[in-house]
């Protein structure tokens, strides 16, 4: 792999890590919740898009939503 591609790969990895840390902070998630979201194939962007607005009282918080989806798919919850 040449130096340019290696540098681009490192930048993409750093951005992805920062995206996940932002989603973790804004959605009030712990590491187990992040792991469940990754196993479900979610992206940080999809988590951030699903944060309920104040007028969406019916919508579950992202943390509960991930846990419900994971339990429905795998029959258990991590952590």
C-alpha cells in the first residue's frame, strides 16, 4: 500500500472513531450500546438522525431503541 492510501485510510478511521464518540455522547450510550448498534449494522449518522425531538413524545430514546431491536433480533441484550 502506498503512503497516500495509508494516510487516507488512517484519516477515515479517525473520522469514524470521532463519529462514534459523538453519537455516544449525544445519544447517552455506553460501550455495550455502541457494540449492539454496530452488530445491527447501524452507523453513527443513523443513530443521530433518530434522536427524538421534543415534540416526538411517542419516540423511544436511542438507547432503548437499540436495545429493543437487538433483543428482537438476537434474543438477548449485551451488558
